C-alpha cells in the first residue's frame, strides 16, 4: 500500500470514527467509493459494481447494511426518487433539493433561497414547526437526447 493510500485510508477511518463507527475494511471501501465517485447519487448496486471493477469482494447484503449504518450515523442521506430503488449520497450538511428526469434518471441538485423562504412561510402560516424537508421535482430533461442513458 502506498503512503498516499495509507494516508487516505487513515482519513476515511477518522471520518468513520467521528461518526461513531468502527473502521472495518468494507466500511472503508464503501466510503472511499462514495467520496471518489463522479456520480454523487449511487444505489447499493452502483457501489457493488464499483467494488467489482477494483476486484474487491463485498457482498451486496454487506453494502446495504453499511449504507444503512452510514445513514444512521449521519454520513449519508438516503433518497427514494423513483420506484422502490434507494439512492445514497454523502451528507455534506448543505441543504439542496433535486430534480429527477423520468426518462434517463438524471438527478440535478439545486438550491433556491426563494423556495426555502416560501416553505418556511407556509409552515408558519399553518402553525407548523418544520424540522426538515425535501423537495423533489420530477419531469423530463429539456434535451433528453443529451442525457446519459444510464441512471445515476
């Protein structure tokens, strides 16, 4: 293992420890994939495929269990945009909403202060103390022929 890889694994181990999780090889590998992926939103199957590309063996059941632990520890956020397929993204503590293309599955993140303010105002008008929220818009990309034909 190179010195850079060892330093990187130490940092990942520290991230796990800070989240209250023990550093195990499957957790380190899965966290590394989530952090390094060019695709921000990944299913358990996507993580499994990435691990297999690197000839790493981690069962799909283990990946689901680790991702669930990451969500419980606040390291990741779980979404269910379409059907029953769960999608995960690292929790960067920055609120954002999503737009999902129903044709190609592309996920676009956005943040709009006007929408955030309006949601707070609506909650106040209904004497509702909002704890959290999520907004997902579903539609078709303006240029569907330019979209990736694979999901996330």
